[in-house]
């Protein structure tokens, strides 16, 4: 979209899955003058993603890989001031980094899993938002309360709790509440606050959930046709590419076979 030309986009969790696709799709859609900052903990993987983007769309898009653990507040605090000046004027923040750990029922939930999920999915997302918001609020000399896009990746899990998902569901419900409150706080500004809630997407999500057990992760997607990361990326880029007066505020995106977190048609 022409509307994205010259913009600077920041994607968290861009080393894999949805975040990686979001970075790629922004580059594909606006291959001439876009700047994309891709962040995650795995810097080597991010460098590979940057090289893949350059190979696919050429060097009209400037991609900056930056190592960042969003669950560490001190890293998030240093992040914006440490950006090279030409990447600092961020226009679009895609808060995508997030994870699930385990399927334990309440009595067995591990303290560490609970801490990591909240520190990443909730506090990390909020800290990132706080780090970038001053840039948005000052845009256009602060006229109309600034502008910019905050695109939060929630989940169907934030709309309904399912057995074995209580903590993850609680973190995504927190994302939902934070996003809604933020949109209301920013009513007098041109900042757009957008939430996109995917259903099942095949990524490294389940491998992470089962602590690296690939066989268990594969079983999750057996007999179903999950969404691909590109399916979600297209919607993220579509939302960012609308006219500034159009806010795709809140979207739930299922694959065809799915009708709730747990109701899905499985071919045997
Ligand atoms: P992946 O595991 O494939 O990707 C997750 C990304 O988040 C990775 O790039 C990972 O990078 C990054 N990440 C994890 N922890 C941190 C951290 N502390 N700091 C920075 N980056 C981090 O999963 P998905 O692509 O599926 O997940 C992306 C988002 O989509 C998540 O918020 C997830 O909850 C949400 N979602 C996923 C669904 C699905 O079915 N897959 C459905 C609904 C929502 P690294 O390890 O290098 O840090
Ligand atoms: C991922 C969706 O419901 O499989 O956010 O946990 S779910």
C-alpha cells in the first residue's frame, strides 16, 4: 500500500511464526522505502530473517535486527534510546512477541512458567507500548495528540478460558483489557489501537508450549488445517495500510475448521 511508504515499523518476536511473517509481509507490500526493525531474543535467527527479506524484495526496504528480550524491563528501557537515529521515528508497533508454556491444570502450574508468560505476554507488551508511545504522541508536532499504530496480537485464548490454558488465557485476556483501555485513553489522538486475535496458527507456538517436544506439537495440528503465519500477517499489514480514519479495532481470525479455542473439526 502507498500509505505505508516511508514508514518505520517495529515488530517484536520476529524470529519466528507470525512476527517473522509480519516483517516479511510489510516488506512485500511496500518494497521501496520501508524501514523495519525486527526484534527477538535469537539475534542470529533475526539476521537470517533480514537476509531473507533482502533476498525477496531487494534493498529498498531497510531491515534492522535488534536483540531484545521484552520480558526484561531494563532491556526495553534501553531499546529506543539505543536505536540508530534513522530508525527511531517509529510509526507502527506490532506487539507480537509472546508464548505459552505447558498445559498444566491449576494445582500443578509451575511458578516459572507463570512468571515467564506474564513477564512476556503482559508486562513485556505493556513496557514496549510505554517505550514507543512518547514517539507517537509527539508526531506531527503533537498536533491532534500525535499518531501511529499500536497493533497487539491477542488470541482466541483471551476471549475464552480453556482447561490447561488458564495462565496463557489470563495473559491474553490482560492484553485485551489493556488494549481496550488504551484505545479509550487515546480517544483524542490519531493513534490507532488495534487488536488482532488469531485462532489456531501453525508456528513454533506448540513446540514452545511442550518444552521442545516436536511430536507433541505436531499432534496439535494433526487432522486440522491451521492458519499460516502469513494469513495473520496479511491482516496486520491490511490494518496498518487503511486510511488513518479507519481503525480495524478488534478482529478474531479462525481457520475454517475452528469455532472456539477447543471446538474444531478434525479429520481422522
Ligand atoms: P512462535 O513461537 O513461532 O513465535 C514467537 C515469537 O516471540 C518468537 O519470535 C520469539 O522469539 C518471540 N519471543 C518469545 N519470548 C520473547 C521475549 N521474552 N522477548 C522477545 N521475543 C520473544 O509463536 P507465534 O508466532 O505463534 O506467536 C506469536 C504471537 O501470536 C504470540 O503472542 C502468541 O501468543 C500469539 N498467538 C499465536 C497463536 C497460534 O496458534 N500460534 C494463536 C493466537 C495467538 P525468540 O524466541 O527469538 O525470543
Ligand atoms: C493460541 C491459541 O487457543 O491454541 O493463542 O492457545 S490456543
